[in-house]
């Protein structure tokens, strides 16, 4: 089912403000050299939930930062609600996930270039987890 115009609009507003909040928190928290980007936001049809997909660089800090973000979800949600109070009636629940698409693409490119041959070693391209 395709997203409605309202869902797309809310997703873009959330994405823009989440980037500001998360990158600002990382900078204030003393995390030097860490880049947090919001690659995609999907809002449910009833506008109550929003799945937020994050790309974190460097990749090795992704899991640790995701746990910290999940632990601070109520504070992040409150900050976004304050920023969007003139645009949204109700703030959706935020659910954060790591966006692993760049890593997956990198593995595919390596296999296409012949660096890692998935035919000889099928474990190289494991199945992606659906979230």
C-alpha cells in the first residue's frame, strides 16, 4: 500500500527535526567523528507510529549508539514534539532501527567485482533481516 501525502509530509518533518536533535545530542555528548543520519522515516497509516532508520558512521559504534538512542526515546520524542507542535496534533511513537543497506550494497559490489565470490562461499551474503 502506498503512503498518503499526509504520511509523507509527517515523515519528512520528523526526518528533518530528528537529524538536528540526534546530531546535536551526539556533538554535546562529546562524540567526535560520529555522524548520525536519518536515512528514512516510515509513518503508519493511522499516524501513531514512526519507524526511524539510522545510518551511523563509523559502523562499529552503531549498536552502542542505537541502544543509547532507544534508552532516550522519551526525551527525543518530547524534543521533537516541542519542535513540531504547530505542525502535528499528536506525536507518533518513535521506533529506531539501524539502516544496514549501505553495508549490504557494499557486500554486493565486492561480490560483483570478484573480491568475495558468493558462489564459492555462500555464507558471504547472509540474508538481511526485515524490520
